[in-house]
C-alpha cells in the first residue's frame, strides 16, 4: 500500500512485489517537491529560485503572497494556464500509470486530476472513489480527494460532498482515504509545521462503523503515524515519494 507517490515511478514499479494487490491512496502528481525544490511542474516552468520563494511563503502560511507570486509568474506564460498544467500532468501520468502492477486499486489525492485517470489507467488498475470492493475476502472502501484549503489544489471538495462519499462507502473492514481523520496528532506535519485538513466525517464514521483499519496518507511527516481509535487501527501509510517503501497489510 502506498500514498503520496509524487512522481516516484521507479519505486512504484517495485511496490507490489510479493503482494496479492497494490493499493494506492493518491497524489501521483509532483507539482513541487518541498525537499528538493528543483523537482516538479512548478520549477520546470518557473525555475528553482521561484520554487524556493514559493515554499518559503507557503511554509510561513503567507498564502496571499504565495498566490500573488503565482499570478505574477503565470502572467508571463504563453497559453492557457489550465492547458499548460494539464499537459504537464499528462506527461507525469504517462510515466506513473504504467508502473502500477496488476492488480492495483487506487483512489485520487488532492493534487490529482480525476478527469484524466480513466484515460491512463490500464485494465489491471481499478479506480474507486466513494465505492467498495472485496480484496482477499475483506471489504475495502475508498474515498479520494481532499477538503478545501488555502492551497487550492486540483481535487479539493466541500465537507458535505466528502461526507456523502464516506456515507456511500458504509461499513467496511478497511477504510482507505487520501486524507486522515481529523485528529491533531494525525494531521499535524512536523516538517511543514502546520495542521493539514483532516475529515471530521471520516472520524465520525470510524467511531460509528468500527472498521478494522483506517488507512490514509496526505500528511508527509505526521506527529503520529498510527494510533487506535476505539476498535480501529489508524495508519498513515507513508510519504512514498520520500521513502520508496510500501506499507504491507497482512491477514
């Protein structure tokens, strides 16, 4: 199981070795690598110096200044912004999706572009969002995307829409989401020094339906990688882009 792949196709190609299936919880796209500012769509377009500045502003939570920087830089780009980004994302997806082994079960992250996934996903990759599937005799539920933030990433939805997807999944053995439940220890990123958005609806569902596992990503360096909520083991399955190591679920 992997999450937050962010361009790491090399390790993704080996992630399913020895497993019955690979599960991916999203964020295939690398827009900007906060550990190496030379990697990603943003520095490819605007250079490392501007990437350094953007990371500095975002880390300081100066989001309005970060948006102003972005507007100024995009103003100097020929062509439609959305078309330029989609072209860059398509290039990354063309490299990432062939790396998925068969079978793979995947859902979207907040930086992904869901409208493109079915174009790139091969027959061995099942894309699920607000849906359930049986894997190895256990029922898995999948909910993709993130909640709205000042970062304005591509697949952010309202709290109400997200809660409806959680409700649609219902009772499962393993609840797979991109974002974590809204618990301070699970949503605080110790390197970015900020609280990411977790889901209250997800937390309520965990307490109500008591899945065996709640698995998620999104927060790259969480204060706590795992904890129990009642009968449920909650696990951040890791920032795969940085570690290159999948998390194994065995039974």
